[in-house]
């Protein structure tokens, strides 16, 4: 009897997880004519390079035309103007990844807005997608300096004696204008 109950609990949990993940997808306008849907979004903390970025991945829903571009406007966690990235859409690729420039002042569990416009070769907007993402970590988890200084993974000499990458008295980003 307890196996049946356990199986029901597991199946129920899987259903709830699937429904929750499905509800988290922002895909822009509904119905016909959608070009892309969001297939992934995350905050990437690259400990080796001591930098953080936002990444949004789009999956095409129909064949792409030549000359299209995606323009992403990322909320700037440090405050100030949004960070704009424009990327050409390559018609034969199975996905499109948009990555922000390096960020500072990321706060755990705070929603950050992202607005994406898909434009044709003449600059006309074909689709708009608005979404948010949240980090599961504060930016304080990153080291103060990159852990390595080149492609050969040579340890950063500035961090000698500090394998965690944290330097006593190292300047921290000014997050007083963070938004």
C-alpha cells in the first residue's frame, strides 16, 4: 500500500513541476506569427573570469528570414540605463543566445527585466518578448579578481595566498544606485 502512495506522490510532484516550468515560459504574443519562444534564461557566474552575465536562449518556431536581428534590453542591476545587445539571427541555427555584457550588483531572488525585439532587415519589429529572470545567488559569490589570467589557466599572481579569490580590502562595486 505504501508503494502506491509513494508512486502517487512522485507522479503528482512531477505533474506540479512540469506545470510550473511550463507556466514560467514567456513567449511573447500568443497565436500565429510568433517567430521565437524562450527556451532558457539564466544568470551565469563565471568564477574563473570573476564575471556575471544574463543569458536568454530563444528557439525559432518557424524558418527565419535573411537580415533579421534580435535586440535585447537587459535591466542593469547596478542602476542606470538598460544594457542593449544586438545580434544577427542566423537562419540555419536551431537557437539564438543573447548574453548581456558583464554585470555587477546582482542580488539573489530579485527579478530583472529583459525585453527582446526581433527586427526584419529594414528594422521593423516582427515580435516583442518581455520576460524576467532571477538569480539564486548574490554577486558576492564571485572572486574579487579572475582566478586565471590566460587561456592556459595560469593562476592569477594577484591572488597568491588567496585561493578563494577574495582579497582583504579589495574595492567592491558601488551598488548604491542599484535598481
